[in-house]
C-alpha cells in the first residue's frame, strides 16, 4: 500500500520537494521524451534564451568577465576558493576551470548553431518591442523560518515548523533557529540585493513574531524588525512584495483549535492580515495572502509529511498518531480559501483606497503530460489538473470547486454557501504560481471504488517523473525531468481555463544539494531555460507580470534542512557569521539584469530588456 501511495499525487509533491532539496544527477531525458511540439532538453543542451535575444556572452564564457558586474560582487564571488577576482583579466584567462570553460564554449556554440537561434532572438525582440506596457519583474523569495533565524528572540513564539524541527523532524536533524540569520544581517542582504541589481524582494511575515500568540497585541520588537527591513528595501529602491502566510502557523493556534481545521482560523488570520496592512501598507503595494494552499492541505493533512503531521491509515508517509486523510485535506483547503477571501475583502474595503495595492493567492503547479494519447490517459491528465490547480483556481474564478471533484469526493468535499461563493469568486488581483517541474499521468480508473479514500485515491491516476518508467516511488530518486516548456504549458493553461488572470511566477529554481559550488552552471542553464519558457508563454498571450527566483540566498529548506542549496548566493552555515558569497548564477543574473534596456515601442532593441527586475525570499 505504501508503494502504491508513493506513486500518487501527494507523494509527487513531496518527492519533488525532496528531489529539489537533495543531491541529484541531471535528468537523462531526451527531446523524444516530451510530447511533439515541446522543447524539453537536458539542461546542458539548453541555449540561454535570454542571452540569445540580447546577444550577450554566456555567463561562464571568458567574455562575461568584462560584463558590468559590481566590483564588490566580482571580488567576493571568487574568494571562496581563493580564485582571482572576476574583475581582473587573469580571472577570465585562468580563474575559470577548463572544464567549465569547455562546457560553456560548447553550449554557447551549440545554441548559436541551433536552427531555432535566429528565430528565438527575433521573436523575443518582437515581444519586447510589441508594447510599451509590457514588463516582467525578475524577483527572489523567502519564508521567514528559512532565512530569518532568531527563532526564539525578541518575543517570538514557536510556529509549527519550530516544534517539528526541534523534535528532530528534518532529514539532517537541523532547525531554523539561526537559518541564514537575516534577522541580524538584513542590512547586508539588502545592500547585496541592490548591488546585484534587484528592484523587488518577496518575503513573508512570521505570524508568531508579529503576534506571538496568534492573536492579541502586536510584539513591538517584531514590528520594529519588519519596519526596519521594509525601510531598508525602500532606501535602496527595492520594492517589498509581502507574503502574509507561508506554512508557519503559530503553535498556539494549532494547540487551541486545530489551526486550519478550525473555522475560527478565518477570524484570526484576517486579524493578522489587518495588522500587516495597517503597519506596512504605506510602503507595501504587493501582497500574497497564502502560499501553496494545495500543498499545505495535502502535505500537512493527508500524507502527514509537513507539520502538524496529521494523517490516518492506510494513508500517510509517516506513522501519524492523529488525523483523517479522507476528509481533513479538503477541510483545510476550504478554510484556507475562506481565510484568503476574507483577507481580500478586508483589504479592498478598508485599505485599497488609500494604499492602492494589489493582492493575490499562490498555488503550487506541476505541468501534467498524458503518458499515452489514449482517451483514458487524456481524461486522467485533465482530472489531475482539475484536482491540482482547479481545487484552488476554480473557486477563485468561478466560485465553486470543479465538477469532477464534487462528483468524486462527494460529501467529503465541503460546500460553499452562496455568500461564501460570492466572496471567494474574484478574490484576487493576481495569481502567484510556484513551479519547478512536470509529471507524466497514467489513468488508474480501475482502482477500487470501495477502498478507503484520500486525495491521492480520489485522483484515479498514477504519476511519474519520467515517461520511460523510471520509478517515482523512491524517496530520493536520481533523475527528474528538467522541463522548461512545462512552465509555458502551465501559463497557457491558466490563460485558457481561468480567463488569463495576471500571474506572478513566485517560485522557480534549482537545488543542487550539498555538493553545490559557486560555479553552478546547472543553475544558470535551468534559470535561463525557464525564463525563456516564460517568454514563450507571454508571446502566446499569457498575462505574466513577474518572475521570482528561488532563492537569493541558500536557506534552511523544508524537509532537507541544510542538505540542499537553491541560492544564487552561497551561505556558509558552518560559519557563525553566515558569510555570503555570490555564485556564478548570481553573477549571471546580475549581468543579465544590468544589461537590460527599457523597451519602447518603435525602438531598435539590441539587448534583451526586461522593464524591471527583482528577487524574493521568505
């Protein structure tokens, strides 16, 4: 039963997190592994679409050493291994390893020779020149428990993740008590953001730092920290994009009434958001209410892999002592949606007129490919999209859950009252998307209709990360598809299925594990491929407004702790000062941002110009 369960949807979410968090090898997928018309390639065969459009050298190519990277970043980027500064000519000749130089040259030559190169350059130029109103924000994001540290300092009380990690829940038995220590190093980090060229930063507010018991008076020291962080960002011209909730429920509310399973959470979350709007809204104009409600519901209340670790037999990846996997995921998601809608209603009626901000919700996404072109696999793929995206998107856009969910889940799926439906429908100014990879879907409609059911079983589908049958039931698989075109498919699907709402890609990034180095060529290839896919989606009419890289710094990652590194900047977690050092990807990103030109209709664009750029972390 465990093996079958691991092959289903919730497990895929958790496996993807583990895959992104733990050391992996490159995917062995070939172009033939993807459906006709797509352009999935191994990362080392991805041409840099952004460089291609701009005519810029590849980031690790010697020519890149002459790019306009700030002196401070150049100098610190090479210091980790005692290499000469990237600002010096000898760094271009000797400071880059021959292996990386060769790979870089091959990649650069390969993409220029590729038949799609000229078309790609021309089409992106066309996109940028098409309208003076077109812009994309390039950003970066973090959640407090992963970056702030100071977990028990200045009046902050435990969240669910604090309780879980201190009980030894992480793979490496680590905690976020110090994390990247941004609580003490925020000025240094903001300066580094400015030097890198960012103009926006997404971070989350720790509920139990601002309001220690989940409700009641504001903690003055917590308030001071976030005011200081926001003021520092504004000082450097960096726009704050605030996430109100990112998986960090105060333990006090879980203990009192079961957190997201209790309807009282709507009132308490709305009061927390009210405090955020009141205290920070004069400087914050972009708000995400809740991150990944679909993952919260599945991982916390079905598989039990995230705190509060609730599940029931025969479901769950852990030996949960409490929970009901058949109903609780749906109850939690329902309350998350109601809480979001309540907060949006509050903002629109009380704050928007004077603050003129925008507010939205975030959802986690895979792209889903049918394993075959059979009718059953095609139906299973659509059903999976309805359960994965439609679970959250359909109520937001249409005021109710997808028909297929109501048909399958029946009485276990909560229903909206007329008033609730009206409040949830349209309760967004934008949609945030977290996206990393794609999955293959096979029909499983012959599964038992009478056996116990959870979200996984309700899908009647099997999932894998590879079309060729590579097992997906392992906790630490060796291969995942790096499929940039999947992001384009997600954007086009949202365009067609949900009325083309404004979209921010709020997380996208590449984890290299503990063997990550400052010469992270794989991450550069990954990011350039996905940014190119985003531009393809925009060209096809997707209403994309921004892109956040995960992540600006190496952070304390959920599930894996310090065994994973996603950052553009290396953090030495063995150093009590948590020293930061830019990786190659940070230099590439900085060069890319600073070479941008603002496009104007009718102008001759000779370099790729994204109107604004930014970075986010929570």
